[in-house]
C-alpha cells in the first residue's frame, strides 16, 4: 500500500482505522432537532398571531352584529306622564296598570310595563314608549318647553296662564310644582301641549331692570344746586321724617317728583342723595333706592312692558311694607311715558302710560313709596303724568351760572392737589369761571333765530353743565399726569393746563352742533328763546 492509500484510510477511520457512524448520527440528529424546534417556534408564533387575528375578527363580528341589532330596534317615543289611569293586581299577584300620557298634542292611555315602578311616577315626568305603546322606562323632567306667565292660581290648584300675546289657557301642575307658591307674574315652563306647568323660572326682568341699593352720595357731594336741594328735601324728606305732623295737618305727601332740565346738571345725583338722606334719617340704612332703567322696560311683545311696570311697583310695595321709605327713580322718563297720540313713536305709550298711572294713584295705595322721575325733555311727557296728584312737585335743574359753577368746581379742584406755586384752588377756580363765562368771540358758539326772525348769540357759558365742568378739570389732570410721566417728576396744575381744558371743551361744543336740528337742539339744551327756527354755528 502506497503512501496515498495509507493517508486515505486514515482519514476515513479518524486516525484509528474504525468506522465513524455513532458521532455523526448524533450530530445530525442534534442539528435536525434544532431546526425542527426553530420551525416549531415559527409555527407557534404564526399560530398565536392567527389566533389573535381570529379573536379580533370574532370581536369585530360580534360588534357588527350588536350594531346591526341596535339599528334594527324599533324607535321609542318620548311622552309626558300625566297620571295613573287604572291599576289592579290579578289572581296571580301580577300588577296591571295603565297611565294617561301626552305625546305632542295627542293624549293617550297606555299600559305600564311591570319593569316600571308605578308608585314612583309623577305628573310631568318624561316616559319612554316602545313600539307597542307601552311605558318601558322613565326619564327626568323635560329640559325644554314653552314659557308662560301665571295670571291666576285657580281654587283647584290649576293655573291660568298667558302667552306673550295675552292669550289665556289653563294648565295643570307637574309633581315638582304641586306645593310651589305661584303668584301673578311668575314664569313657568309648560310642555309642548301647554297642558302641564313643569318648572318655575326665576323672574329676572325686575332684577335686570331695577338696581336696588342705598347710594353713598350725599347732598354735600353736590355743588351749585342749593335752591333745588332745598325744594326736594321739603318735598321728599319731610313726609317721611315728620309723619306725625303731616297726619296732624291732614296733609298727604306728594306721590312723585319730576326733576327736569338740560342734561349733565345733577338730576340723577340729587335722586341718589335723597335716597341716602332718607336711609340715614330713618334709622341707619333702611331706605331703599330702586333705579329703573326706563328705555329697557320697552318690549316688542304686547303686554310685556305693562307687566314689568306692575312688577316694579309690586316690589316697591313689598319693600315699603315694613315702614321703610322706598324711592323709585325712573331716569329718562320721557322715553317711557311719552304723550299719547303724539305720533313721535309707536302706539305703545297708549297702554304703558295708563298702566303707570294706575300703579301711581290706583286702588292700591303707594304707602312709603316716592316716585322720582328725571327727564331732559319734559315737553314729551304725557300731561296726565305731570298733573298735580301724580308728579306733584316739578323742580327744574338748570345750567349753572358763575357762582354755581365755582361751587361745582370746588368739588373737583381742591387745595390738596399739586397746584402751581403761589396758586390756590379758589384762585384757579376764579380764573376758570372768568374764562368760561366770557361773552366775546373766543367763546361764541352759534347764533339762533326765533319765529319772529330775531337773532340771539349763544356763548359757551350758556351751554355749560356740571358734567362739562368736571370734564374740564379731568382734562387738565390728564395733562398733568402726562407731563409728570414725560418730566420724571410730579407736574403741578396751573392756569394754562386748565385753560387748555376749557378750550378743548369749547371746541367740542362747537363741533357737536354742526348739522343739528335747531329746534330739537334748543329744547334739549334748555334754550329759552322761543321756537328756534335757524342756527348758524361759529366758524373756528
């Protein structure tokens, strides 16, 4: 045997010359086992993924089936439970009951499912009817409905209701309102058939339109109106503070006071000061001031404005029942109580004015209640309102003259302000009054002509008001603030700053009359020069 054959035999025998069968088989088996295990893992993972997919598919199928079942359910109807119509228990102990319900405008008697507790049903409650018109479930009270106003509570407990047009109807009460106290003017929600009152609503009208407070404005805060303050104190305070003397002399207190005159001269301030004074004089804050927003009382619905007026006076009577004085202040009275048949507005005043007069001096007396009205246009108020016995006292709040203007300015320009060196508040006020009431071209506003063609010159001092005087001082104070910011130190008020404030206010007065109706402008500003037919503004 040559060398090559010897080497071949060695290779086959593993170096010993014996066959290599056992180890090779074990290795092959191990490798096959490993491959099969890996393959089994792969199959198991696939099987797990397939199982998850099948589970998802089954769940989605069940959801789809459930959705189809829900979509296939017949509709259920909402109805309003009225009362139990009949109820009895049969020989097997099963209770059979029927109920009267309202569905829309349809009234029916329907069975009640045994799953529904009949004893817990109450009038006005929402119930569900299945396709066989059987009550199968209950719900809460309805959340929507129409609004009606209570006119009267009948002896049976039912309600006489009125809609916005005044049409009357009778309705029952829901269980929630069975023991509720309902008075005329209360608002309730009724069901769609308007046969059952479901819920009582708050009465926001008088709360929104009436501001009840005791103002902190006193007569000391008002300047330049000493004569008018004396008049109103005699008319308003004396009857409340000296009742015994009025009774001794058989003197009835005035029912109302009218404050009239050009705008911005303190009519509202006087009314607040009266309320404050009555509160202080009647034992420490017991007086009540009801400020009525006149224009907001007007409503587009027939009868609504009259109802609000009734509620306001009813509230005043309740507040005054304990003996406390009550002031009902109606600002802008001309917007609410215009002359009937004047043609300057709609016909609402033909019913609002009689309602106001009936409340003011009707059958129900207004004890401890005083009505104070304020108006810039007394000529537009119905004469029946102004006659004695209603608004007995009429006080004109006119524009201030020189001394009155100085008194007003002292409330806004005081010595505790940073004033220019060597200047006092009185000295600056004297300069301001002299500048405002100059009657030369620098303060000329316009010329007006009356029916006879007589021309009259109008100057800035003829149009001045308490509000304008305050605004002039505020302009000067604003200029001082800006100067302080620019200069980095507090600036002092001087005659130049106040003069610029006067000049700016004068300029606005001239600009405001451009294009104005002469007659209307003259009436609003209290110009007493006859009927104004023409006006020529000054050219600046």
